[in-house]
C-alpha cells in the first residue's frame, strides 16, 4: 500500500482516536438485536477542523479492515435534481467493481443477479420520484402533473375535445384548465396505484440491497456493515441537503448499512432555516435523521493552523523568518503564540492565516515575505478592524508588552520579535540601497542577532533590484497595501462559533 493510501498518515489533529471510537460504536450498534435498519452518524466540526481528513482516512481504514465502503462528495454534484441518482451511481460502480474480484463463479452470478435486481428497483424509485415530485390533483391543472393529466385525458375525454384539452394542459404553465370530476377521480386512482407500485418497489429495493450486502459477506468474505461516507453536505444547496438526508432515511434504512455524514451542523441548520423560515427549529429537525451526533473535539490552535497551512498548500519558500528550521509546525507555533498575544479568537486566527496565504499568492514571488513583521500587521488589522501606515506606534506599543519570551533562539543568541518590528519600522521607507548598506555596515562591526537577520532579509531584494537598476523603497513598505487589499475578503461580522 502506497504512503498516500495509509490511513491516518500525518494525523496532525489526532483524529484517529475518534475514528476508532466511532467504528466500535457502529459495529456494536449494527450487531444489536434492536437495530432493524441502518446506522446514521453525524460527525460535527467547524470549518478547518479536519472533517474531510477524518472522512477520507476513516474510509481508508474501514476498507483496509475488509468492509465494503464508498465516499460521496455531496457538494460535487449538488446541481443534479435528486441526490439519490448520485448515491446509486456510486453504489452501482462499487458493486460492479467488487464482482471482478476472486470468488466462485456461482457466487459471482448470484451477486450479478442481485445487482441487476437492485438496479431495476432503483430505476423504478427514481422514475417515481421524477414523476411524482410536487405534482398535485385538484379541479384545476396548474403546470405540474401535466404529463399524467394528458394520459388521463386520452383515456376519458371525448374525442371531439381531447386534442383541445391536451393542448391546454401542455400549456399549463400559462393557463388554468378546469377538468371533470371523472378525470379527477381517475387521476387520484392513478396516483394511488403509483404509490402502491412505488411502495412495492421500495420494499424490493431494500430487500435486494440487504441480500446483496449479505452476499458480499458470504461470497467475498467482506465484513459488515457497509460504510457510506458523505462529506461537504453543509456546502450544498439547502434543498439538496434536505433531499440527501430524506433519501438516506427512507430509501436506505436497511440492516448492515452505516452512514457517516460530516457537517458543520450549525452552518447546515442555518441553511435549512432559509428554506423553512427563521422560526423553524432546524437543529431539532436535523436530529431526526441521525442516531448520534459526534462532535470532533476542538484541537489545539497550533494544530488547526498547521492543518490550514497544509490544506492551502502554502509554499514556505515564499516566506523568510528567523526560525532555525522552517516547517509548517514551526510556523504554526509562531502564529499560535502571536495570535494569542493579539487576543485573537480561534476563528480570527484562522482568518489571519487565510489573509496571509492570499497575500503570499498575490505578492511578487521574487522577494520572500518577512513573516514576523507581516503576520503582526495582519493580527493588528484583525484586532483593530483597520490598518494604516501611520499606525506604526500602535503596533510598537502592543509588541512591547508581549514580553521577553516572545523570541527565538539563533546561533548568535536570543532574537526578540519586538526588535525585528522596531528595526523594520526604521528602514521600511528607505530606498533599498540605503537600507541594505545601513544594515550591512552594522553587521560588519559585530552585528546583533536582529541586524544579522535583517541583512539576510534585505540582501536578496538588494541584489535583484541592483541587477535591474531599481532603487525604490523596500518591499517591507508595501505590506500595508497588501493587507488592505487582502482584507476585502475578510468578513468582519461573521457569527462567532468557535470556543477557545
């Protein structure tokens, strides 16, 4: 198994322990005599706290343990009319792949026949859903249900007016057509017949799917239950998310089938209120679909930050810092400590990282960004709500109070981050030639740790600009402008959900 496919490789947020617990819970509940149908677990966590990582790795884990399992990215196809189509397509593809594995020919034939039976009933259910969605019978035909009414008209309307009636129904979005009691009665009968047929198809679908799972265990030696992992449901259209949950509850409620659905449940409940109204108890409504809601523990802030840096695929070569070693974890520790110094909440610290990554992508890649000064400016902006070049004194006063432990050990001794900010304030407006020559001369006469560091920061910029015959202000001077552009993607009034 390749490194990428090893579950829980690089488990920064320590989610494996949660997966092990949920696996045992689902196994125990599935075997319990009182469990007659599927087991549905909601994994709840805020954005940036590793839901997708959890889903991806628990999926790999249960597959490696011998369980049939699929994953579904709900948001990927939320433009389709019915999520049932997507779920069935994934199941169908998986089952047909399983058939190719080693088993007796008789066993393979049994599985193939059962797959076809499931497909047949699934098709009937899909068709019933398409035809029956929002169609109504009354004394008036209004747009929906027109195809069925035409069928009834063909059977019961006198020939002399049949074509006229059908034409009126076909144009039902623009017209209202009064129909006879006989047509209405027949329409209702047809709807009842359709319901009976749908009910029978549903029972057959469930029975055949149950049999198919048992065959996977009996003929292929796979462990039960089967796991279906669903991610990104909270990002979907509210109506699509509701449909997905409804389909799971009503169509897939069979033994030996488990659903793990990852959501930011608070965010999803707000979306549902957009459909049913602000007074609707959306949280209570969601709980009717889940047997348990398991909230992933909030990880340490440094772990959240390191996870965000990796998820955003930050190129650390674009940054320069005084750290002896550069890694996501080292940067995350600095961002964690510094964001706390500025009294940022967890949500605000995550926002600071997003602003920083946006700036990294937008900045001139010839010049690495000095991360201590830049990140402090970002934090100052988030804590104050604004940022101007004239706010230098404000930043100095804050940083002065951060204490002597806000520093890093270098080969020349302890380097205070406050001293970096103080020195940069004195040189950032200077032309690059003057700024570099000033630092260079100070370093040549037994420079301090901060002078040695800034010499390294400015040297690359000086050499590049000298080659191009450019002698403008240092790139440090433009950090305010970069932040003031990046802040336009920052939503200041977003509701606070995170807890320290």
